[in-house]
């Protein structure tokens, strides 16, 4: 079976003040591509957070998952 080593499954977890707000899993070529796609989805689904505002309590982390 051929496997592209550059495409990986990642999970992105968004937290506000240490409390999980959202979790997204997807396959992408890079961590940056994963971040961009999930950020767009997150801010579209969670209108209470302004994408253009400094949000000191909001953070995210990218976790590599097995493909």
C-alpha cells in the first residue's frame, strides 16, 4: 500500500481558559494547512469569538493522530 508521508491526520483542540470549546480532526499536508482550515471553521461556528480581536483565553493545540 502506498502512503504519502506528507499527508497526516491531525486533531485541533480549541480551548477557552483551559476548557475545551471545539475539536476538529482532518487530513492535511501540513500543520499550517490544518490550522487555517480549522480556524475558518471554528470562527464560523463560534460567533461569540471575534477572529480579529485579541482573545487572551483562547488557545488551540494540534495533535498528530494515526492515519
